[in-house]
């Protein structure tokens, strides 16, 4: 059999193993050396293919697909510098515990380190981030290394010991190919016949899983009757419905309130005592009730005030992560932690009802939450278009919509939603805060939208530099349109890196714009239009509801749409400062006559000890 046919048969076997481990999406980048793997993907039943010219963008699309589907995704590139473009997404997959399968084609070993074209030590490019790097042999020189590939795929899924801890994550499969690479039509048909004959009496071998570690020891506070608090960080599991139910069980037994990150998956649940305004409430931490115990779920939120409060709190702190045994404790305050998920902890709960002290602490936090929300509504109702106002106003529109997937970009959007957003209806809010970069923002959102398909629309809230940094993400529009998916991009255009206005950098001794904010003279609506993406510009707060609904209709029709929201970074920052100072003064003042500590509709605060 000629080498081209051997290459294709070998590639079919590799894709079959991938399919057996749950890979349903393959993101394919162009290249000659990777041709056998690309063709094999088209011949493998059950593989949904996405094609993109930018390897960095393609890898981030894969991450969005993983977050949206909960299943591993394979990204295929050719050799050389193409592999280097995978590193940003690979590092995010590493810290985010996402099973990203990176398939890279390579030159034969005898062409490496001798000046041959398009060769590089690419097998070493991703080593710092992957759970496994598998260097496969040249097809035809040995039998297909089934066990080696399966073991690597099991490592991507987890549980797996990596650096002494357990976590799913990316793997790198580097596949060299010898020429000739490409089959002609007759060879292709012969390979297909031979491959089909092999499959008649053989089933796909499922990838074995590595047994999980033994159950963790009991936490140091088995007395759940004591007053405590739950701090829920960004959710990184793959079964949000079950996770929410476990939180309900925990709160129903303990009565503990929940300080919920915007991306925790818990905001908007009416049957939980959720506190969403903790970032503002902790402007004066002496006014909030003090718990004796704190249960932290997952990684910490980015709120500096919350982190400072947790660092100095006298409470006993424990942590539970969803299938991730790595240490997520930059504060050094965790006394006990488990990576086996909340289910194992809930299983240890004994019967009983929340204590009176626990209910009193819950009501104390909720009362302050309700007072804050009433005050914020009063302050922001007449605001111009600013970043804090958008974080307050967009969730109010979402509460009137069907369930929506929302991606909050890093930098300002995710921080403003932490401080000013409140949801009365649960939506799928997510973020990618592993390495907290602005890489791949638009492609991540496109991957989430493709995962949702026509069933659920997707909204991206992004700053202008993050969107520009991944402008090749607009190229996914046609594929979104083809699969009936829709993505509405809400662009907060504050004239550069507005996040730097929130840091003590500006001192007049240098050009802030040149070194930090770096405003770019790019017409973002025109750039979107060049990719066939319709857009509109928000010029007045009263237009927001209409603009969001119009943008949603355009996104359903065209695959993508842009809502351009011009703001001013310095004015936005002044509003944040003024709101914090005004809340501090208001919080310290006695209640005014008629002021209510209950819900916005005037009802009193309600205990959530036994959610229904």
C-alpha cells in the first residue's frame, strides 16, 4: 500500500479513537501536512466539522464548544508556527480544566533540526500546559499505538494526577507524516472500502478512565447548625442543574446565604438566598454580619474587596471544587479542601433544620442586599450610557427574555457585572478567567453559540480592545448562520483599555494612552460590516431595549450582529468611584422614614431555609 493510503488509514484510526471518547466537534485549520487528518475527519461518522484559517481563533472556538457542550473538542493544525498559535487557548484550557485535544501534523523525524522548511521543535511548544504530549510514530512503521492514545485521552478527561493534583485539561497529539501525503480518487475509494471492511465486526473501543482517588476525609466542621456563609465562584463543572440542586440541599439544611459570582450559575434562582451585591456591600465590611464558617465553592471571584474580606475573616474556611483537586487558594486561608465536587459534601449532611442563629445571619445579609438593590435602582435609573449602567440595565432586559447564554469578557465587563448586575431569572452566564487574558474573546463566544445552536441565543459583552484583539472571530459568522446559531455582540467602546483607569497608574508623568490604554482608531461597525455582520449604535439609554431586541433579530438572521455602545473610560471610572462613595455614606446613615429592607416590590426579606 502506498504511503498516502497508509497515512489516511492511520488518521481514520486516530479519529475513531477520538470519537469513542466523546469527541463530536473537530475544528480544522488549513494545511498540507495535516491533510490526511483533515480528510479522515470528513470520513468519520459523528464528527461535526468547523473550519477556520486562524489557529489561535480556532483553538478558542474549541474552548467555547467545550464549555457549551461539556464534551472534549479536537483542534487540528498543520506543522510549524501554526502549533505556536495554540498556546494561549492551551493555557486557558489548563487552568480552566477543559479537555481540549490539540492534533498537530509534523514533518518526519529525519527532517527535523536540519533546516528543512516549516520544521520546528513543535512537540515542545505546549509542554507547560498539557496533561500529556503524545509523539506518535510515522504511519506504517509500526502498529497504531492504541493504548498510548487512549491513556492520553483519559488524562484529558480526568481524573488524572498532574503535578501531584487531579484535574482535566488539554493534551497534545503530535503526528508526523511522510510524503506522499495526499491520496488520489482511486486510492481514496480503496481506503474507504478497506476501512469499512474493518468496521464490520469491530466496535469502537471506549477510552478507559483512571479510577478517582479515595473519598476525602470529612470537613472540620460537621456541625451544620452553626451560622455560616457560602462563597460561590465561577462554575467550572459540566452539570449545572445537578450542582444547583446540591446547593439547594445545602442551603435547605444549613440556612447559609450564598455570595454568588456572576458566573456561578446561581444568580437569579429565586429559591436561594443569593447575595449578588457583595462587592459594594464590602466597601464597609464592618456593616455585614460575620459568619463563623465559610464554604468556598470553586475558584475565587475577582472582587478585590471580597478577597480582602476573606483574607482577614476570622471564620474557618473550607473549599470544594468540581472534579479539580488543584489548589485554588491565593489567600492561604483554606483549612480543608476537596476536589470531588459538592455532591460528596452534600452526601455527608445529616438530617435537621437551620439553627435560629444561621437564619438570623442569612436575613442580615439579605436585608443589606435588598437595601443595596433598591438604592442602585434609584441611582442608575437616570444614568447616561456608561459601563456600570450597562451592567445594571442589560440584566433587566435579559430577565424578560428566554434563557440566554451570556459570555462576559475579561477586564471591565466581568467586574462591573459583579458589582452592579442583578438577575431575577437564571441565565447561563460564563467567563474564561483561567489566565484572564483578552485572547480569543469573540471566538470563545462563537463556540458557545455553536454549542447552543438554534435552541438558545448567545450574547457577548466585550470591551473594544478585546474584540479587536480577536477580530478574526468575525469569520465564524457564516458557520454560525449555517447551523442556525446566533451571537449578539454588545461592544462597550470606551476608547481603549478602560480597565487601566481603575488602577493607580495615571500620574501625568507619561502618556497614559501611549503605554496603557492604547486607543485604536478603528471603526468597529465598519469592520463588522466587512464580514457581513450588521450593526447599530446605542446613542441614548432609552434605546437599549429596542436595540437589544433588534440586534437579536439581526443575529438570528445573519448569525452575528453588533450593538455598538460608545462610552468614556474616565467618566465610567468616575461613576464607579461616586457610586462607591455614595453607597458608603448611605450605608452608614440610619434608615429613612418609609425605607424598606425588603424586596424591590416592597415585600419583606424572606428566609430560604427550606427552598421549594
